[in-house]
């Protein structure tokens, strides 16, 4: 009896920990649990070096249409012992505001060596790496890569996620043939399944027919 009560308490606690999402949004794990994730902005491992405002839990949120499209892609990849790995999806406006506030403090360069070693912080706005509005806030943009399930390692894309530099451009030439092939494979499978790429970031894709194309949301990631 005690064990049953304990399990019921856990279930109630779990259900209360997840927020009621706005209509049209889902937790990706509810649609396709096999997709891997590493929500960088919920951790210190990002270009600012601290957890980002609005990321209260490690969970991936997207619009339902985006989740269904990612599920379709995942089923293709799984047959090849590969998997999607999501770094970021829905991003609240409060997180974007955190980025904007950070970029204006020019002396805060804690993570420069890792994320923007050759790019002055003063030009991050001008070069489009930071903006006051983000497609992520509409819920249908995702940052992702591919993982080899045999090794459980990300395939080599030639530059790390969120690297501010031309090395992250989709068609950057000064990388190996394998790295180019990996980038093109990710791009191809995303294009074939309803996403459009962003050429300055090999990891960044937006659903072509996004349901909230003009709405920027601000509910937290939790």
C-alpha cells in the first residue's frame, strides 16, 4: 500500500511539473521520445556561460506541426542507426532579451575562446548572430545535428553548435569532404521534410509552413 501511495505521489508531482502549453505547442518527447536533446541554454555550456532566462527545465518544446515533421525525419534516421539531437527549439522572448542585454556588455567575454574567438563581440548584432527577435520564439525553428547511434557521438559537422564565425556557414569550404557531406546530408533530409535552412548556421532550420509565423511567445521552457 505504501508503495502504491508513493508511486501516485510521484505521478502527481510529475504531472504538476509540466506546464499547460499554449494551444498548438507540444513537448517533443510526447511525439517522438527517441529524439536526443542537449538543451544548451538550460546549462552553462553556451556562448554566455550561464543558464539563460526562461529555460527552467530540460525539455524540448515545439509546435505540433514541427514535432510531427521531426518524428518523420527521426524514423528515417533510425533505420540508418542515426538520430536527431536537438540543441534548441522553442525559445521564449525573455531568453532573447537576455541575449540582447548580454551582447551590450562588451567586457563580458567569458566564453569568447570557445564560441567567438575571431569575432569581436561588438559586431555580433551587425553580423546577425544576435537579434532582438528570433524565429525560435515562434515555436517552429530548431537547432539540431545528427548522432551516430553506434558510437553515441555527434557526426562531424566541421564546427561546433553556436559557433559565431564563417566556419558555421552551411557551404563553408575550408572543411573536409566528410564534414561537407555530413552538413549536406542534414540539410537534404530537413529540406525534404518541410524545413528551410539558414545558410549562416548549418544547424538552424525553420518549418516552411509554420503555424505562428507572426507571433512571438514568451512562456518559459519548463
